[in-house]
C-alpha cells in the first residue's frame, strides 16, 4: 500500500490537488520566455537566462512551488 492510499480521503484529495498545482506551476515556469543563446553570448559572463522582469516571474513561481511542496510533505508526514 502506498503512502497516498493510507491518507484519509480529505487529506489524499488535498495532496492530489497540491501535486497538480505543483505541476501547473512547473508548466508556467517552462512557458516564461528565455533570452536567446545569441543574446546571452553577447552579454558575456554576466549572461542570464531571463530578462529581469521574467526572472522575477520565475522566482515568484518557484517560491510558490516550494511552498506547495512543503505543504505536501507536511501532509505525508502526518501519516
């Protein structure tokens, strides 16, 4: 029996929802446009993958995904 199956029904549904949200956020991060390799090459050693504005978006999404993962771990730890 997997851990997920042992969770109470409400907790299991919440966990599933959290996992879904994490995947949605990951897809949102993948959709944020990156700076082209040509542009990065012209920037030299200070090259970044994202523009400052897009980097803020990625950082905010990553922080939210981390919060979701912590919450999911908390639920699993209550078994």
